[in-house]
């Protein structure tokens, strides 16, 4: 909307309300923020603030109107301009529109009480101008900083990192007292802002209103923790130092700018917290940072750079860190959290990467788990990455208790629904996998009370089942057959088990809500197995897909041309059946997976992984059998 259009709308709304004060009447309370740049255009004006900007366009008179408004903001606050622009006029409507845009884009700031004519913060000091540019109430923020006292504690108070932090605080107008803390590791400095009434600026006792950060420097790498209590900051520092130890670059002279970069960043984070400003990590608008989770600054020497990274620390002390996080509910949310878990500097898992692996007909990704190669495959690379992360976490968590390695260990999913689906499918399919040699007419098979379901690749079958079967037997040339059975759930919903066996290559199994879904996922699993055998023969772990991920991958809407043959439409169909399938699997297996956590004596890496998963909205469930029915036995299906 242009200024002319907005003015006409504003004039209409002002009819009958001329006695009501508007934005021009209250202009005297406001002034243009320090640092706002103004570019006058032929028919408008462009303004750029700290992190916002706006372009106002209108007629040739708009630059003149802006000049009058700018004079009012810098001078008498608009008293004369308000008298000149009578209520209900187009001039007043245009002025009100421009003022509203300035407010909407946070380009105005309240004048200090009793001050007129001078922009807030323009007193000649850099800290005052900075507060005027970023704070909602610069005067109050400045007063808070003046009253605050900060302790700079280190094992070596005369070290370059501690001295750089003290200088940065001093430039911000904050009184800083440097002291020794022998229990701090070498290379770490604790900055603590004491609350009102603290007995001493060097007191180490925790204050209920304290704010603290730790800045750490190791060879070639350093960090700044999120703001929190002193205990939380020190716990984060220990966790970051442990994660970054493998990234240290010993040898060579330290970059002289690295200590200054880290110390000034730590001082800025603490000053913003004390003054009630947004954390610096929120200023950049980095979409990679997860809302609601803290961010740590990690800096490297080669090349010199610092980036904020979402930090899911292993030790949670502060109340805002302990509170439960919301479960992941969509595939997009899950994919956004995978980089947090697999961050090369601060993560807990290896990043799944397609690398040189084929992406057709199925997509494969590869990662490392405890030095062993893991390969995951699915219909799409994003689904393969998700399954790889979940399985890698399961393998590492399963080492925390004897006998829980492999399929008997905890089950990880992106949210409770995904984890529950993976756990119940594993419980239902496990016995079939253990007794793959059973044939029709043999002794007792792995399931009982099941009915065979004829299935053959003929017209009328689901397009995805036909597609993956065709890929397996025609494109890859695998001589395979399939057995499908409907499992007896005791009156519950439908559960179908499909087993694809290749006479010359590996097969696949699946437990799903329909026969076609079961065949589709079983054939897709067989395709993944064949591709992995050819392109990743040294893989120690292979992850095959299932319909559990459809609860996350269901799109909000599908395009009109996306019929059942499209992957997105197929996932949406399967997702609609997931809730009923999980109820049926619960009745079938007699299991109700419950939340799992590491035992008290678990290794610190296991607890750190479990904590990171929960903070990122992932769920960890126990796969141990509970009290309930015995698993039914499968009879031979049609071949």
C-alpha cells in the first residue's frame, strides 16, 4: 500500500473521531533511534535501522513531508506540525501513516523523561548510542547497567582472555572487578553479573538474580556459553569444552583476534541479559537456530570466524532449561533438529550424508556409529536421514545396559508417535525376522492365529506396492517372492505382515495397516538391501524404512495432480492409518512402550545423547516386553 492509499483510508476512519488523539499528537514522546540511516528517493524515503528497514513510497511531496517529520522528531516533537495539520486532512492522515510505519519497524524510541530535541542516547558515548539503537527504553537499560556489578573470575586473572573481557565490559559502561577462581579450568573465564545487594563483587555465592556466561579458549577453538546461572554456565562450559576437544588445533601461534572476539561476545551477551535486551544470537535471524533452545557461540581460528549454534547441553540446572520440550510433530521440525544433534562441533551424532551413494531407485545415506559404518535407505533422502539418526542413537544408547544392544535396546523417534510406531513394528516383526527359514508345512512358524492373504502384482493393487515390486524384480533383476499374512489382533484393527524373499539377494519385511502398504515397504526394504550390498558392502549397520515415519511426513495438502502413485500422497494415506495401526499393534504384541532413560551408572556420553534427544523433541522409549499376550504365529502366505 502506498502512502496515498493509506492516507485515504486513514481520513475515512477519522471521520467522527477528530477529538481522539492520534500518533501525531503523541509524537513528542518519541524520537528517531540513533544510527537510523535515511535515503530520500524521488517519490519516497528508505529508512534502515539496527535490524529492520522500510521503504515508503508516494507522490513527489512525500520527501518534503518526511523532511518536516524529521525536523519534528529532532526538534520540538511535532507540536507545531500537529497544529499545522488539521484533524481530518489528507496531510495529517499521511503523517499518521508514516509515523505508524516507523513504529511498526521499531525505528522510534521513547525520549528520556524531560528531554526534548536530542535523540535518545546521543550523549557522545558509544554505549549510550548503542542502547538508544537497540533498547526499548534506553534510559532504563542504561540505569540498570550503571547499578550492576560484574565479576570476572579466572584461574589466571591477568590472562589475555580475562583482561579482554574486563575491557569490553568497561567500554559498555559496566563496573567489572577481576578476581581469582582456582577451581575454574585453565582457559575459561566466568563473567557473573551480581544482583542488587550482593555482598561483594568478588563473592562466589549464587545470587537469585545473577546472570552468568563462561568464555573458553583452547588451541584453535573457543566458545561462549548461553546466559544462565553461574552453575548452569559452568556446566555448559564443561560440556562445550568436552565436545570441542576433538576440534582443537595444537601447534602454531594463536590468532591474536580470537581472544578479543570471544571476550567481547561474552561481555555483549551478559550486558544484553542485564539490560533486558534480546540475546545477540536472536539478532542475526539465523533460521538454523531452534526457537526455545539456547545457543552457544563457537569460534575457530582457521579461518577466523564465530557462529551461534543451538546447544543441547548434557547438564540442565536452570528452570528454563529443565522444563520439558514439545515433541517434534512434523518432518520439517525433525529435519531442522537433525543438524543440532549432528553438529560437527557441538553435536552428539555423526551427520548422515549421501556422499557418493546412489539416490535412485532408493535414496541411501551414510554415517558413522562408534567407528562403524551405518547405511540407511528410504524412498527419499530426508526420510533416510531421519531413520539413520534414530538408529544411530539407538545403537549408542543400547550400550548403556548389558543385553540391550541391537533390537532389544531403546527405541528413538522424532516425537512420541514416531517412536511408538517404530517400537511396535519392531515388536511385531522381530520373531518373524528370527525365524525366516519357516516354510509352509514346516513345524510351528513364528506367528500363529494368522490368515494368509493372496497378493500378486496385478492391476488394482496400490501404485506404490506395484512400483517398488517392479523396481526390485525388473529394474534390479532380483528373483523374489512375497508372503502376506493378516495377523490376528483379537478384534482390533487390521495388521498385515509382508515378507519379501530374494532367492539370490536379500529380502525385506514390513508390518503395516494394509496388505499393499506392507508389500510396498517390504519391497522397498529389499531394494535398499540390494543397493547397500552393491554400493556399501562394508557397512556394519543397515537401516531399512517403515511406515512409522509417515506420521511426520504427511503433507498438509497435496497438489491436485498428486494421485496415489506419488510418494507424498502415499505417505498421507499411510499416515491416516497410523493411529489405528498402533492400537492394533498394542493389542497384538501386548506391549505399551514407555519412556526410557539411562541407568544411574551410564556413561556420560550416553546421558548427554539422551538429554540432547529430549531437548530436541525426540522421544526415547523402552522396547522391553511388558505383560500381555504372546505374539501370534505367521502361516505361509501365497507365493
